[in-house]
C-alpha cells in the first residue's frame, strides 16, 4: 500500500479535476495509535490496530436480541488477529462494553457515543443514513460505513416487478379477477420494451434498476446524481441533480432512488408530477420522505400520471385513513423490497471484509460522507 490517499471522487470523475490534497504518513513518523486518513469517503486506519474489540447493537433490546450464528461470528473473527466480537444481549451489557470497544456493528445514539470513548468505526447494518446521523456523530472522528448496494439486487427486482404489474394490468385486472374467480381478457395493456426510464440517484438502487431495465427491456436510461462519477455504459445520459426538471418530461418511468437528505426532502413534488407525461409511471424505492405525498395522491387521483409503484411511503406503517389507499393503479409493497435470503449473506460478507480491511490497514468499503448524509 502506498503512503498517499487519493480521492475516490477524483478517481471516479470522468472529467479532469484540480489537484486533490493528499495525506501522507511515513513509517518513521507513524504514531503509536492508529491514525485515521481520510480523503472524501476514503478511510484508512494506519498503522492497523493491534487489538480489535467489536460489539453489536440491537435495534431494540425490548424485542429478541440480534443473533449471529456461530459460523457468522467465526467469519468475522477470522479476518485478523486479536479480534473479539461480542453479540450483546441487553442494553446493560452494551453499556458495560462501550467504553472499551473500537468498533460497533449497528447504530449508536448520542448517549452511546458519549460512553464509547475508544470508538473509531461504526458499521451500520442498513443502507439509509437519514435516521442515524445525529450532530454529535457527524462532528466526531468516528468513521461510519453502511450497507450501500447490498440490498440493490432485490430492491431493483421489486421495482421492475411493480412496473410490469402496472403496465401488464396484473394489479388492476388479473389479481382482483382471480380472487373473484372471474375470467375476463383485458387488452388495454402497455409494453415497456423501448421505454425511457429516468432515475434520480445512481447509487446502488438506481444503478441496479437501470441495468435491469436496459438489458432486460431495451429501455433508454436517463439519470441524475450528485456525485461526480463515470457514466455506466447502460446509461444514455447522466447529469447533475439540477437537470431533473429537464429529464422528467422525457421519461415513461420516473424512479426515486436518491438518498434522503435536507436537499432531497420532498423533491418529488407537484411541479415534478405535473411535468410527467400522463402515460408515465412513478416508482419510489428509496425513502418516502423524498416524495410530497399529497401531491402524489392528487397526481394519481386526477390522472396527471398513469400509476405508481411504492415500496416506501410516509408515515410507515401507512395509516388506514391515508388517501393513498384509494389511489387508482397504485401498488404498495410495505418497505419490504430489500428482503431476501441473499440479503444476510451480502451483509455478513461486507462486515467481514471491512473487518479484514480494518485489521490490515486497508481502505474500508462503503464509507459514509457524514456531512452529505450518504
């Protein structure tokens, strides 16, 4: 490994960029304790820690505690020397361990962070960061990594499934008919082959959905993203977020795949839905907070758009009196698109790989930019 840390954003940007500040750490000047080298979402602990103490944090200790199988514990502890993993079974046990652990698997709150005097790295077990980045954590030197891209395969499959259910009349005609034992051949169906899909957010969810749409259904892909990145070969046009309103009128399918931040909250508003084609569909697979839900309800009820597939809404669970339940040509999958047996395998694989990297002084994967919120 070289002694120079290069910005990942600079590396990924297709355009030439100004010189990027480098961080140097010579062997002769190496401190006694691991020093964090960071350069825009690159995190390296060099020299590697001599001992690693890891504790898991359950979402709630009121419910049955989070479990790790013996094989999963072995998978993590085998990634280096002197690695000790404790799967905590109660909040009291976690509080006793917090002062001495340098790694947590899960998400700390402000009270936990104040107790975790030795904490250097938090491995979040979800992809979204909107509920876990509190001010003290953002300001702290603690490195945060997440599960970005780990859930993308199954979520993108749900996105495509919802689109096909909408266009091929499955939800509107055939599922209701089957439950009523009726046989009626509906012929006012829509073909997705050759459509144009617009994606806001080309992270894991957006990229996986775009790839499936392009290669599976010959769809033309337009996209926006806040990060400088090389345009994937299956994407026709990739622009900055400010291009959204130019993109929207061009697409047959609009996909919400962006992270929830202060800048993206309610970005899919009345202006966006009115700019969509009346024959276009809206898919929301990221966070419900990006959508102005009253505006979406109006768009569906008044026919501004053809239909919507929603894995995420606000609030969750959606209350029985929400007007969204009565919207025509709408599918709701109850924020479950990220689940599959393979999900756990990918989660554990990323955790183990990051522990290996942490133990070896290598760059961690999926480092969160705490200021940007993703």
